[in-house]
C-alpha cells in the first residue's frame, strides 16, 4: 500500500465505483470499510493497493451539496453529491406523479440546489391539466423545459441552461426517459455501467448512477428511476418542509411554530382554502408532513429534530 490520489466518483453501482483521477483516467475502486458511504459526484481520497492491484476509497472529501433521501428507519443517506442543479424529469407518459416531483423539489430546496422541471416526450403533447400544473410550479419559482429525447427538440437548451462547471442530476420516475436524454446529449455515452453491472448481476440494488461530461463544460449524472421518493427528515426545514410557497406564507401565521395543519390563525391553511395556495401543492405538503412524522418516529426517541 504505497500511494494515494484524489479523484471524483463518476459511477456507483452498489459498492463498485469508477473514479476519475486528475489526469482523466478512470479507475475501478471500492470503499474501504462498510461504514463509508460513497455516491456518484463525491470527491474522494483513494489509496492504491499495489499488492492486490486495487483502488480503495478511504475518505469522502467534504460535500458542497447533496441530495438526501430517507431510509426506512428514518435515517438519511445521500443519493448524489456536489450538485449545482437538480433536473426533475417528468413526461405525459407515464402519467406524472406530482407528489414525487414535489418531494424532489423539497429535497433540492433543503440542499440549496437549484431545481428545474424537464418535461420529456413533448412530442406526445402536453394536455391542459399538466400545463396548469406546470404554471403553478413556474409561479412558485421552478422553471420548466419541454423537450423530446425522441426527436431532439429542445434538448440542446439543457447544457446551455446549466453552464460551464455545473453538475446536474437527472431524477424522476421510471420510464420518463432520463437515459434517452443522456444518449441525445452524449451520443457516445454507454448508459449501462458495463463491468460494474456484470459484477453485481443478481444483486438487488438501487444505487446505480453515472456521470457524463456535456459539451460546454457541464456534467450530468443519470440516476435510476423511482416509484417513490422521500427526502431525509433531518435535511428538511421544520416549518416549510422545503415548499417555497409555504415558507413565503408562514410569516403571516399566528404562531411561530405553526406546522400549517390544524393550528388556529394559520396563514398557509387560509391561503389553501381561498385558492391563493394551490390545493394540490398544499395536499402534497400535508402528505410530506405526515410522512415526516412517521419517519421521525421510526428514528426512535432522542433523534427527532
């Protein structure tokens, strides 16, 4: 064990990693020890084990940002790291689960990450219902970009929107076309993780992600599709849970510790009842509030925030 290097994790599949070093070389690696949680986008310090011809990740350098999700026991685990942008992909088909979209946006807000909605499969047409929901997001401060991986329409605007030095992650439901967008943007990219996947064959894992360089100097992480997503409890703002409209309205509540569910004099609830706050977004907030309570209980006494 003779040498160390610093690099970036550009692919993670279970405990199998690809690390890009300063010279641009891509090296296969594993975390050293079970306690080390390494994700795509992490900057890491590695030790070269010449004797066994292995690269061991021995340290995750401080993260500038991360997307955190909740575990079944109410803990927190990172999904991807060092992001500047979260690109939440949805499409006319499969029918978008906007409650999942809201939870990704809440997690982005909690992590200080800029979020944008990417509406793929625009060639299928965007109906009036989805258009109305997109207008609600725009009013809240979340822009949307319609595009089509199938035809290429609008795809070129994505790297231009990110800018040089940005690191973005594509997230969203299974089937919305995240990997197809990557193939449009980086035609030479191999979406499958190749040898890493073959080594993990037969093992159930949801931790596959791959980073690709884009024209113009940005980078894009393709992450696996999901059926559901829960932001980490400890990462969320206690009062607004990352819902920007709730945060804006909360100053008008009678009580400073209002959680906007049943409290008297709640400005958020009053806005939902009057229509000033979109009813579905408020219901989404309520669902996340209940989920937060369940996850906090799962963490056990002494760990609630």
